[in-house]
C-alpha cells in the first residue's frame, strides 16, 4: 500500500516531467495533458492533425523525459504486418541453420504509428492484438511486449487522399482521440526561433523512471471517485446511444475509459480525488471517435464535439 509520502513524491515528479517537456514543446497544453493522462491510465491515444505540427518531437520528448524506449513506424500502403511485429529469419549457428524471431519496432515502450490510416486494414489489424493484449503472436509463438506499453497513432484528417478509414473495432481500442491544431502566432514565432537559431535542440532531463510510471499507473486506479460522479460518466456515455443526432453510440468501454482517465487527470493535477471538471474535460476526447453521427446532423455541419458538448450540458 502506498503512503501519502509516496503519492506526494510521485506527483511532484510528474510536475517536474511536465516542466521538462515544456522546455521543448511550445503550447499544445491540452494535447500534452491528454498524452500523459493516457500513459498514466495505461491506454493508447489517437492523434489527428495535419502534417508538420511536431507530433514526433512531442512523443520523442515525452519518451526521453520518462525513460521510455521509443520507436516510430511510418505507415504506407505497402507496409506489411511483419514490418511492425517482426519476422522469422534464418541465422547461421555452430550447429547449422535455425529460425530466429527478429523483433519489429512494436517492441518498445512508446510506439508512434505515424499516419496509421495510410496503411491497409490488414496492417492496421496487426496493431490490434498489441494494443489490447500487450502481446504479439508470430509464427505460432506469443511474445510479451515491454512494460509499460503505449501506442500513439497519428492520422491525417479523413478526407485526405490515400487514406483508409480505421474500422470501429480499432478506433474503440484508443482510450482518447486528441486533436492537434495550428499554433498561435506568438507560439509559432517561438518555435521558429527555437529550431532555426544557433543553439542545438533544447536538452531535457529525465524526470521519471519506467518503474515509477508503473507505480503511478497502479495508484491511478486507486484514486477515489464519488458514486454520483461515476454515475454521471456512465449516464453521459449512455446518452450517446439515445441521442437522435447519433446513429451509433459509445460502448461500455467508453464508460471505463472516461472514469479511468478522469482518475489519471486528477492524479496528474496533484489531487487525490476525481472532480466533475475531470469528466467534462475528457468527455470529448473519450467519445469523439466512438460515435457515428446521423446523416442529417452531418449535413447541418455539426461535429461530434458539438453533439458531445450539448450532451454534457
């Protein structure tokens, strides 16, 4: 059982980690908070943005500050499942030739699956087992992935050419869907100065170890949530199944994600209990990729976020 001293120590380390990440990443506070919440809640995140907004830098920086092994997969239409999971190769040994499993880039703590919707559905499915079961099966053998394990997938807006929409079963595996927007003018000035000046890339210090992240993941589950707040989260998810603007609502997995990420956000902000603001802040990210809008609602120009906002109110 963790003591109050342990909790305070880990919350202080988390605050330091956020400061370190902020040295290199300008703005994007909501997205960064969402990514950290996902790691603390032991979930996966889907990040939607146009190219060139610093997604790789952001994830690489988080990995550096938290001592997590980082790998990146660039998804393309010709990418094969074995390019992600690994493949068996023939290796010469003293006793002759034997098959050896060569691990793919999925064997890391933080895997950035860049432009996931440019890969074919078969390759997208190769990530499913890893995301849900934290393991990979290849040539009849099952291999456990390192702990902690976290997939951050990025996708281009759906209407871009050359994209394959993610199937509902896969989008449901992502705990949060985060939207990355263009920076403000003064933020863009700071970014340009930072990366075009004479100083090298800003160094960051490691603030958390892998063992501490796993300890926090356990503590997050112990954060108390009042029954009325838990019920409010469940009712919000259930409302997506009844709203006339929504054709398909969210599954119970969304209810679990909303409660767990609310606990993670409370812990990240240095609190020892969940507040209603945690549920309201995270509801759009938990639900926006889990609902399918009615045709008339889309024709009116309303987005999933607009509908979720009206459900919260």
